[in-house]
C-alpha cells in the first residue's frame, strides 16, 4: 500500500521587507512521521533572516533537535548581528545536545532592506536565485560542514554576499526536493522546473512547484521536502 505524502503550507505573508511562502511535503510509506526539516523567517534589526535546515538521522529525536534549533534561531536571530556567529552558536547547541552524533545541515540568509543579502551554507544546498526566467544556485566558494561538525573547519564558517542584482526571487530548499527521484531514479531538476514556473505569483509558484515535485516522484517521496520562497514585499503607499 502506498501512502501519499502529506503537504503542509503557509499562506504568503510579509516578514520584514520580504513576501514569504513556504511548503513542506512529508515523505510517504515507510516514514516514521518524525520530520527533521526546519525552516523559518523573522524580521530583525539586522534585516530579514531566513533559515532552512535538515536534521540528519532517524527516529523520534529528529523532531526534538529540529525544534531546539528553530527555537534557538528565533532567539538569536534578532540579537546577533554576525551571521557567522549566529551559525556558530547554533553549531554549539547541536554539538552539545543529548544526541552528540546528531548534525544539522543548514542555510542561513540575511536580507537587507535594499535587497542585498549574505549567506552561510553549512553542509546544505545553497538557495536558488531566480531572475528573468532563470534559476541558478548561489555561489558558495567556501561551504562549511554541517552544524554540529563545524569543528572540522576550525569551528568557523564564512558568509558569502548575494548582490541585489542577482535575484528577484530566492528559493531555499532541503535536499528532499533536489534529490527526489522519478521511476528511473533520475533526480528532480529543481532549478529547471523552478525557472519554468517562476512567472507565477509567489503563492502560485510554491504551490505549483510542490505539485510538480510530487508528480515527478509519482506521489511518494523518500524524504521530507521543504521549500521556502521569498521576494521583495510590495510597497504599500501611505494613506
């Protein structure tokens, strides 16, 4: 018997200077129901901050670690100016948790009001930058190990700039999306499909991409897949 993945979504909302739309697709048959994906968006004095991550491992502890990371990120995102230090603080949480073998791949982004951004990738796929009908992965010359394993890189990670001219829409995702497979075992062409669907409004974009991903995987995902798409929020004239 095949269990169809469950889809959860959040309606587009305004967070800081960004419009945000998120979708999570839950894996199907054989999945124990304890998801390790985590994502969030929060307005801070240092810009609008984004997080997407994936707790590695199996078992009910995944949700506990995911909740702990998300909770700590919400607490620290508005207090810590440096994105690198924020990542290191999260690393310390994971490294000193009750599951010392646990680690978390994560991408952290901070977007300034003018649309310029910076990015830290800790063992996680970089976001896709969508502009003029194309989608390319953000360049990460110095990717860091996952949270919990940063000691392999002297306990540090480097932020990379994302110029405003590089994107109109940004798509953060977990590898459950980019590594979904069809019946032949071929990976889902996430960048290609995202570019093809990018003309849709933000909510329609995430809805269409999620539906297309499920169709490609014939309704059964082997891993949870999360999508977090953002773009500049419309400016509301003063009345």
